[in-house]
């Protein structure tokens, strides 16, 4: 790859929060996408942790074409291809391997790989990327870690995810090297089981105005 893929930062700049959503039902997933989009969050990471995830990505992308639906928990090159075929616009991975970096190039799918150490970050830089998911953010050092990284890696930008909630998002968002945060607090199991689309929309509305 010559130069970092500018599409990754463009996606991360669309909203201060990327909801991390694990779908159990395709029709409900469409309701979730509509609620989040109505609430002002156009970017959604759909984790590949359930059998319905790929079908959910396809249905959400078709039902809300102005939303940017991507896949999370992408672990393999084969999944990169499946995400692309399903209409996913980006891929997020908890870590990264040389195969995954190669698959991002081969599929031309923007990849936001997870890093938790300086060496993982440097490996990503060697692959030509400049934007990463910091995962698991709270467990791996939180905002202090990102501040420390801003010294040696001042040109790198992050989407921290993992352990972040509505009350703690702002402490990450005000960091100069953070473009947005990710989190599952907008689509909790309780909200999904209650099919509380209005509640999800309300949380999205609150998240959408968090100061970046
Ligand atoms: C992820 O896949 O990015 C995380 O599981 C989301 O983290 P959270 O559930 O702590 O928000």
C-alpha cells in the first residue's frame, strides 16, 4: 500500500461514537441501524460474533444506505472478502496479522486494525496504515496510554474501544490523537431484548453530541 488509506479517517470523522453492535436477528438489526442513524450516528460496527452477522450487515446496508455499516471482530482474510460481498464499507479487527493486512489490500476494504502495544502499532505503520483501533482501550492503559503514544507516534490517530461508556467517552474524545470512540453501550443486551429502539435512538442522540 502506498500511503495510508484516507477512507479510514474519513469514516472515523463522521461521528464521535461508533456503536459496536452484535446482532441476533436480521430484522431487529435493521431497526437498530435505523434507530442509530435517526439518533445521529451514521457509522455502525457489526461484530461477526453471531451466525446472523453477515446477513445483518447486508440488510442494514440496504435498509439505511446513507449509514456506513462495517464489520467488527474480523479475524480472517476470508471474512474480509465476505464483508465486502455483504456490502460492508469497512472492517475492524481486535488485533492484526500480516495475512489480514494483505487481505485489506487485496479486497480494497478499509481496515481499522486493533493495537494494544507500541510494537503492534509499528507493525501497522510498516504496512502503511496510520489509523488504528486501540483495543481493549481501558484494560490496555486507557487515555494515559494514548497520551503517551502521542509523543513517538504523533501522526497516528485512534478509535479507542473496549470498556468505554457514555460517562467516560469524553475523556478519550478530547485527546488530540483520538478521532472517535467505539462502544457497545448503545446496543446492550437489555435494550435489544426489550426491542427498545427509542431507547437506542435516545442514547445515540446523546452520543452524537459528545464533544470531539
Ligand atoms: C469491541 O469489540 O470493540 C468491544 O467488545 C466493544 O467493547 P465494549 O463492549 O467494552 O464497549
